[in-house]
C-alpha cells in the first residue's frame, strides 16, 4: 500500500521529535511505499538537512511553519483575495471559527486551561454532550469551509493574517459568552493570536492534496496531532483517505506546557489554548484510529474528546541491540561501581537536576563514597546552556572538591559529561558505569532513558510523572516529584542492597524486551495498516495505460456496506450457497470452496480468467475465484 507519513518538526530532518521512531517504522515496513509530508519548525532544523532515506520513501514534500518572512507566503494567498465573493466566504467561515474559539472551545480542552463553555458547564450530562457536539460541528464546518476556500483561491496565508481576520477575532472576543480572558484582549494580543493561529492552519494553504498528492495514498499516518494531522483531515475530507494518528507525547499537552514558558499575554494564551483544544478534538474525531504510546497519553486523548473505540495503545519501539552486550552480561558491581548513580537525558529545567543535586547531598551523608554522573547530549540552545551552568555552580557549592590527603588534587563527586566524550564514547558505556539509574523529572512523556536503562538490566529510581509507572511496572522504585528526601532514601536503599539491584535489573530487562522493542512496534503498525485499509478502502477511478476509465473495475458489492469476502464451507449438493445452504445469498459470495465429488462443467470461467476444459476438475478444498457463486447450477454429475 501507499502511506502518506505526516510529521511536524521531525522526520526526515536530522533533528526533531519522533525522528528515530519514524525512521525505524519506515525501514521496518519495507513492503509498503511511503510519501513523507513534513512541516519544519525552524530555519536551523531545515538547514541541517535530512537523514538518509530508505528506498521505500517515494517522495518528500516539506513546508515551513516557522518563517516570519510573509512576503513569499502572502504571494501564495488568495488569487481572488480581493474578490467580493471570496471575501464574504472568508469572513463567514473565519468569523464562525473565531466565535467558537472565543467561547472557550471544546469541553475536553476546557479542563486543561482554556475555560469552560457556558453550555457545557450548565446543563446535565446529556445536554453537555449535545453542547460539545454542537461546538465540534461548528468548528468542523468552519475549518473545512476555510479548506475549500483555500483550495479554490490558491491559499489563505494572507487572509488569515489580514485586518479582516483580526477584526473578526475582535468581534468574537467582545460578543456575549466569550471567555473572560478573551474579553480583555487588546490589538497586540489579537495580532499575536491571529498570527499563531495562521501558522497552525498553514496546511490549509499547501498544494499537498488531490490526485498528485495525498489524494493518491491509501492511508495517512500522522506522527503527532495538531498541525501535522491537519493535512490528513483534509485528505479525508477531499478524497476519503483514512487517517491514523500516533501520539507518544500529546501535542495539546506540549502546547500548554510551552505556552507557560513564553511571554504571551493571558488573553493570547487563552485564545490559543482554546483553538488548539478544538483542533485536537477535531483530529481525534476525524481519525479512523488513534494509537497513543502509553496510558498517560491515552487519558489526555480521552479527556480531549477521543472515542475509546478508536484508541489502540502501541508502545514506542526502541533498538535493544546496542544494549544487548551489557544487558546479557548481567549486573557487575565491579564494572559499574557499587556507589555510582547515573542520570542520562537532555539537560533542561523540566528534568529538575536541582532536586537531584540536593538529594545527592543527603545520599553523600548516608553513603560517603557515592558518586553522581550526569550524562547529557551536547547542549546547544541558550536556555540549556544557562541551565547547565546553573547546575554546575550548585554542584560546586554543595560539594567542594575533595582530596584524600594534603598533597593530593581534589575532585568533585558530581561529574557533568557529554555522550561522545572520552569517558562516554557511546550511550551504552554510560549505562554500564552506573549502579542505579535516576530520573528526577517534574514533566515527562515517555521516559526513554528509563527504557534504555531497563535494556541494560539496571535498577532505577524515578519520579512519578508521565508514563513512568506504566513503563517501570514494578521493576524499579518510584517517588513523588520535587521531593529530594524521598529520592535520596530510595537511592540509598538500592545502593546498600546489591542483590535487590540485580533482581530489579533482571526483571526490568525482561519487561523492556517484551514491550518496548522495535520489532513489536513495527508488527503492531503492520497489523493496524492492514486493518484500516481493509475496512476503509479509498475508492478511486481506475484507468488504463492510455488514461481511459476501466469499466467494471470495482465490483458492485464493493459499494455495499458490510464484509463480503465470505468463505463458504463444503456443500452437500449443487444447489449453490443460497439461504438454504448457509444463510448467505449467492450474490454476496466472493470465494467458494469446491467440495469432494464436484466437477465444473466445460467452459466455466474462474475469477482469474482461466477456463476449464472438458473433463478438467478441481481437487477437494480448492478455492474458486471471485464471481463463481452462480455457476453451481451448471455443475455436472461427474466425480473428482
């Protein structure tokens, strides 16, 4: 089959989210052809280029979400943008969308910070469900109305940033029933909100749709929700292509966390939170299936309106081979260092290394020989460099350099190292050096470092955030976040008990190999792809080499509801497979099995076009092709 892989800020770029997962998925499903449609998030990401693509990637089409140079984008705006009819349509659809956004959005998004809709908050449960459905329908109608206008007019980038859009947003903010924060919006807030909403809606203006784009694929697979899944929604709206949405980190949750770290005003944050909540709900409603990576993500999706019947948890797949030597060798106290704690990950405030350093001060008091190794990827962003400098300064303050004697050089029990350095050339080397692996995060999605530690057979101490408990599953110790005392006590208990460390490490490795390998992930998606395509096929006009339509290319039963590939068991007579034989009408059968003692008459044509000559027979249990349901009355009395 042909799959349209939709990404945002990741594959096929060298850096970004879900890059490794997408690459492993594409390489693992070599029997399928992939077209990649990628949205980039920054100039730097786009300049770094792509990873090496496997041969099953047919083509790659990209578009930026980050650019602030609007001249080129606005040149692709509405060709008829100054036409009266196009302007009326835009004001109608965008005004409807703005009104829904300013009233607080979908019920699932309100609980996360967008504000409650009056109709949802006031009524009984049945009335609330009806109100949510009405909100979703209004947002859906406005969104697809804008999509159709963008297709007709060549794009909407200029219109979505125009004065008309800002005025429509202002009217909605001043209307009765609008969010309290939205009512306080001023012109700068409206300009900011309209600009960021345009970026999220930029897929509306792309030329990715139709027979030469996503309309030609059998399935759209979005590697995240939000803007990445929007092209899949439009492909379903325009061409009936089914959509699969995979989220290992919920896009809406990531937006809420990122908004708190920005200098956006409260009105702008409220408007954007409402908009992204509505978009997430529409993505979940329009998806054929949704595959969260863990129960934590699944709960978020259900809260945002996802139908439970569509949800299939598929854990991320990771490469266990590079950790096999360490994991199969078992735990070695001498090699690992019995008093060594190890932290691995990206150095950023969400990892809460400050609490870890304070916890290590208590650990040193209980176990004076303990050491802490902090191993991270090279920090390049200004915020990461600043946080790393702060952590180094705190470590120097808490743990002055120690020396065994008056003439020896002191060293700090806390070391900051980078993967690829002389002491840690490979990631596996880092895990081999630690007796206990620690995770101290206050915010976490799927804890990759914990899974890597489990592959290596290491005992772990983690904070109870994100999907940590689901991943660990009783094979490690879990403590509350932002609690250095509890973190220190758990680490000391494992440092003092090597037998317990070995037992927990062995159990952790067995669990990781069962649930979190690339093989199980690829096998799950192979099955899901086939399930979706078999239940939601895309009906296209079939043409021959000259481009002419092929008559009767689609059998009539393909347009009828239900499953028509019915295998009928051996019949006792030649009367066919009607209601008397098995309860299935003969015209609904596409496969039929010849029973022992049956012979086909001369000239009967098989579904593949092969003709049986006089005296030719089928053996017991041989399957006839499509279209043979009505020839049983022609069977002769000869014997096989």
